[in-house]
């Protein structure tokens, strides 16, 4: 008697994640920004501010 191995195929769909940034107290999707604002966002560097200021 032969044993038959059943293979299942899964369809994987890759999508681009939506990135949000906080602007003046609320979050906005970056994809809606103009070219200049998107470039400025890429060049941003996080800064840690001490509480003692």
C-alpha cells in the first residue's frame, strides 16, 4: 500500500507597510506627504532630551 503525502500551498501576499509620523500632536500617514517632506522625514535623527532641562 502506498502512502501519499499531501502538499498544501499557501498564497502569500506582500504589501508595503503604512508608516505614520506624529505631527503637532496627532499621527499622519507619511505616504500622503509631498516629496520634500518625505525626504526631510528620512533625514531625521532621534534625539533624547534629559528631564533636567
